């Protein structure tokens, strides 16, 4: 008699190696920190350009969340590379927002 649980044909999520798991956790933490900083660079101001960095960072976190559940190492590496590319696009957009805000001037939204 074994202690295996019948999962209805579903395979359990693969375990990530220790080093890979810690790198994914560190990357997620960095992404969350930049998502928290995002409103300071113009995010959540209800304009497409200023919300783009926030959307890219959220998408990056979502793609990174796929890494632990993908079965193949090749798939995990591809998902992580896509997440890194989207994350870098979000950080680049944050930098452009700061530069434009400094050049044009900060615009505040009136709370009516």
C-alpha cells in the first residue's frame, strides 16, 4: 500500500532546484518593490502612458508566477526570460516617466 494520492491524472508541480527557487523569489521581491515605487513615477494617474509601467510590472509578476508550475526546464527558462524582458520594459518606462515629468513638470490630479 502506497501513500500516493490520486490527482485525477494531473501531475504534481515540479520542484525547482534550491538555487533556482531562491533566484525566482528574489526576482519576485524586486518586482514587487518596483511596483510599490511605480506610483511615484506617474503610475495610477489614469493616463495610458503613465499607467504603462504599472501594467508591465503586473504582467511581469504574472509571468514569473508561471515559473514554478511549468514542468519542463526549457519552459521555465523561457517564462523567466519573458518576465525579465517585460520587467525591464516596465523599469525603462518608469525612467522615461521620471525624465518627462522633470522636463514637462509634475502634474497633479485635482481631487474634486
